[in-house]
């Protein structure tokens, strides 16, 4: 009890503080060493307190799992877990006595049957008691009927303390190994057995209960909450768009929390971290990390977890565009190029060049940059062609000035389309909107006309509507 009380204090006060300080160093190696040291250290402390080393390590895992760093910690220790699991089963295999299995085969099979049936009823009953129906109780029973690895630890403690005899220990060890080996093939029978169950019990409830969702669905995942990622995530959050950010820098994680942005501490290249962000149920993924290798790794992991997800990524160099497109990134943005293009656009507007002309020029420059991608991928070329057509067809509002030759004429008499090619699609008059006006509609000075056409057609309309003296509010 004293040990658990101390662990409660350390787990809620000391370990979160320590992990936060370690995370600020931004060293993955130090983070991994810290997590490993915590597991081994708490395990050793439990052993000193008279408990098992494994129980202490188990408590360490529980403590870390409740912190903000659980997903990153799991992603980092998975290789260690696999190595220790291999060593664990090698050691268990060395403890198995084949002679005991052969000599006591009948007893082993009886105990295996009792354990399997009992645990199947327990886990199947628990899932049904919590309201789950259909295949879930059956799947739980077939997946969890084995004696767990922790039983080895308990059996060893029983043998050491004299509670179990050597034969009882061997029986527990053998039964555990047999049930573990039986689990994979038994679980493969879930669907066939479920089909049989549905044929035999047609009156089973039709309502299905799924595992409760964590609220993340149809959201945007922002991988990398640096300056760019944090700005994008903040804007989406302010617009009430569901978003979750992933960041490995503790300071930026704290900044996201201060802004109320949901954030996960971890490396977005780890599948465990991406699963925590519910990438499989996301609507969009934005990869804002600047390093190409990191961006590529994250995009590949996202594509593995959700092949249909729309990914927008950042590229630092032009030659990286094709590489990212080839791994399934739908849209690539190059920050330096876009910044230079925006500066050029502002300069041209300041020099009084017409805004539509400036837009056409910047579109042409952007098309030159992405031309190799459009040529290699027809779907991008089609999308770009549609965007170009939309931009070439401009829409503007023009006020009809006093003295305009169009004032007092009907749309039919003015023959605007035949003279200029432009089309008047709406008229705003004294706060009232006339949409899609007919040819009999009379134009009056002060009317605000919604005109549709390309740049040349709009210029022609402006000239046509101008008063003969050249004055007017256009």
C-alpha cells in the first residue's frame, strides 16, 4: 500500500514534470533512455519493496500511459518491446519440459479445455453485459481465452515461495504455452463461426454496438505544429473546423494548448502517433514539416493507414514536388516560391497594373513551376485546366454613372453582349437585387451592375458605360 501511494504521488507529480523537461531537449535518444530508465527503475523499486519486478514495470507503463507523452513513448519503445518479447518467449521455451507434456498429455488437454472454455465464457459474457452484440462477444472470447504472459511471472513467484510444486509449475507453464499457440488459429475461425451463429440464431438483435469513438472523425490532421503548422491549425480551430496537431517540440505543444488547439506530443512518422490522431477517420492531412525526409516518411505512413486520405504537403525545393506526388501527396506547396510570387503580385498591384492581368501573370508563373507534374499526371492537368477556366472568366460590379449612354436604355436596346461580349447577370438598385434581368429591364444611373466576362470584355463594357465627357464613377 505504501509503495502504491508513493507511485501515485510520483506518477501524478514527478514523472510528468520530468518528461516535460526531457521533451524540451528535443532529443529522441534521451527520451527513449528516460522511458526505459523509468520502466527499469520503478520495476527495481517494486522488487526492493517485496513485489515483483514485472509488477513495477507494469505500474511504470500505467503511469506513462496517462501522460501527454504516451503515444511517443509507445512509438519509441516498440522495437525494445519486440526484442524483449522475443527473449521472453525464448526463455519460456527453454523452460518447457517436453517429457512432462508427453507424460501428462491427458491432464494438460483437460486443463487447457477448462481454461479455454471458462475464459471464453468470462470475456464473452463481459462484452455482452456491456451491451455489445453480434460478432464482438465471439471475437473477444476467441482472442482472449489464453493464459497471459503475466501468468509465467506469477507461477515463477509461486514456485520460488513454495506455494507451487515443480509439477504444478510445469503444468501451468505448459497450459499457458499451449493456449498461446492455439490463439492465432482459433481467432481465424471468428468469421466462419459467426456465420454459423447467424444461421442458427436468426432472432438475434439486429442492433450493433461499436467501440465508442473518441470524438475524432472527419477532422484535419496537421503533422508538424511549427510556425506554419501552428498558424494553419489555429486558423482552422478559430473557424470551428475539427483539427488535431502533432508536434515533437514541447514548447510548441504548450503553445498549441494555450490556444486551445488539440495537440498530440509525438513524432508524426510513427504509426502509433498517427493512429492516436485517428488518421484512418480524418478528412484531410496537412504535412507542414520542412525536412523532405520527414515529410516523405509521414506521407508514406499516412498513405498506409488511410490510402484514400487527401494529403497536402510542404516542399522546400522544386525537385521535391515530383517525389511527393509519386508517393500519393495530392497537393504540394513550396513556401519560398509562393512568398516570392505574393511579393511580386503586391508590387505589380502597387504599380497600378490591372488586378486581373496580375492574376493571369501569377497563374502563368505558377503553371510553369508545376508544368512537369501536370504533364506526367493527367488528373492534375484536368484540375488545373478547370481552375484556369474559372480564373479567366471574371466577375465584377460596375456602377452606372450619370450621363452614361446606357442610362434610360433597356438591356435589349443597349446590346451590351453584341458590343462587348460581356453579360449583365444582376442589378443592384436601391438595396434591391434584380437577378438575371430580362431584355426589357431599364438601366438607370446609379445602378450597380454585376457583369460577367473575360478581362477584355469587361474593359469593353467599362468603355461603353463611360459618359461621353469621360467623367463618371466606374
